[in-house]
């Protein structure tokens, strides 16, 4: 099997990506398992830039294919904020409740039709030659006026998709609209095309 390093040590992400890559003959290992245990400084201005920064750092150290991702919320009325690095939005010591409170306070006078937002997931795959392939998934929605639901974290209780917040949805419902699932599906389609070539 061909080895691919996943630029994370998150067990959930690893399970998800392993399941996608295995049918294509890839063995996915975490960056720690591969011997790269460095916390890469993500100083990009977009999720795609951050995913690329992480992937390039791992590739340069290990010279093996890498998959990295970055994701978060973008709010139109705030020119994309909280955007990259939500702790920059509300301070490094802020918890989920503090971030949600700040977001609500900034949108206090914003009418419902102007509260559009999206969750974005950007994936960067560097192949064995170091060539970058980018995939992006989105989940469109709006920002509510109060947090609702308990099956979520971060901005999930404020992000309304359809008639529910992400925190009101079951895991299965989230997977149906997930920005991450959307990006991973595009990666899967790319691998399938590559296999056929």
C-alpha cells in the first residue's frame, strides 16, 4: 500500500480519511505516526492557504504524500470573520460561549436576510511529486439570534442550515450537509479519476 501522511493527530479525522483512502490502495498515518510531531504555524489568510502551509511543512520533512485540511466559519456581514483562526476573532482565551457571544453582539443590528454565512473546509493533497491538489467544501446557512441545540460545538449552535442549527441536527443529518464531507467527496472523486487514468 502507498503511504499518505494526514497532517493531524485527530483520531476522528484519521478514521474518516482512512476509510476514503483504503479502497485506492493508500495507508493513511497521522503525522505523529510518521515521525513529524511539530505544531505548524498556520499564518495564512484563508483556509486553503492554511491547509497548504500544513501540507508543505509535512512534505518537506518527510518527502511523502500528505493530506491537510483547515476549516471554519465565514460570515458575510463581517467580511468573512470570524474566518481563519476563530481565537483571533474573540481572543486566545475565549471559549465557545465567548466566541458565540461576540458574534451575536456584532450582528445585533443585522437583519435576518443579511446574516448569511457558510462553513468552509479546504483540503490540500500533495502527491508523491509534491504537486498540490486543492478541494473545497461548503455548507451555506445563516447566523441565528440565540444559540440552540446541544449536539455541536464552536459556532454550531448559531449556524442555521435549513430549519435547524447544526447543533440541533443528528450526526447523520450533519453528514448530509457537511462542508467537510463535501470536500472529502471531491478528494475521493479526484482519486477515482486518477486511478482510471
